[in-house]
C-alpha cells in the first residue's frame, strides 16, 4: 500500500456543488471541488495529487506541514489539536483507513487536507500513477 495526498481550499458555494463531487457526474474529473467519498480522490486526474508516499511517517510530516500552513486562518480554534490528529492518522493509514481533515477558514472558505490509501478498500479506482 502507498498513499496519495490531496488538498482543496475554496468557498462554501463551490463546496456545495454536490453533483460535481460525485464520480458519476460528467463534471467530476474537471471540477476542483473535493469528492464526497475520500477514496474518490483516486478518480481525479493525477495532476490533483499533491504528493505520494510509500512511508507513513512521510505522509504524517506532509499532513503536519499542510495543517500548520492553514492553522492561522482557522475560523475556530481546533478542539482536537495536531498531536491527536497525527496519532489517529499514524494508526489509521497503515490499516488502510483514509485520513481527511476539513476546517472552515476565515472569509467563508473551507479547506481539506487528505491522505488517501491506494489501493483503497472502499472504491475500486485504479492507482492514478502506478500501473497494476
């Protein structure tokens, strides 16, 4: 197993375009909005991949750096905290469980930071970068 990282930041109106967030929509591949199911990130064009990891610690470092980049723009204080988020991710990712964090930001924006397992236990999408 390996992991692909994805991010998205946009406004509430974009995020609410639910049809574009489903892989059966003709707009899904070209839409920048995140999918409804985490595993469906794998059906997005490979250009959407922010990073790929074979090592869980590298994926955790990436999650931490992305979180820290956006933390100052959080609309509300994070009640969970980065340390707890990383502990859960360290347990979940090697077991094949996707990790995706979402936070409302100032100015009506929303951000998602995710690391998606590949292959994925919930969807049958092929790896967007590696041949079987």
